[in-house]
């Protein structure tokens, strides 16, 4: 997972790019660390490149968690920390 910035200002849009490869990808879930979540179904694809957009409304440090689920290998997580100013 990559973020367009790791130190956004309140009100800025942050783009998160999640890339995955597997045997049969079912979907990507993301938790933005402020109570907001989003999902994207990948329909059994072997590769995925998914962009999520999110706006943070409060100052603080957040942990962003993306979970990619593969039908064979199961879920895999990646964590990214942002400092919202």
C-alpha cells in the first residue's frame, strides 16, 4: 500500500494505492483509522490495483489497514501510519 502523503493536512484528500497478486483475489478492504472503511470486490482476479480516496477531518496519528483476501491463501494485511496535521 502506498499513500499520496503520510502527513496530510485536515481536509486534504489522500489517495491510497493497494496492489495485490494472488491466485483468486476476492477483494480489498481498507480501514482509514478514523472509523471509516471501504471495500472493493476483485471478483477472483489474479492481480489488483485499487485506489481508495479519503479525507481526514481531525488532527492526529492514524493507522490505515488494508486487507487483501485471496480464496486460496486467505487474508493478508498491510499497515501504514499517517500523521494528520
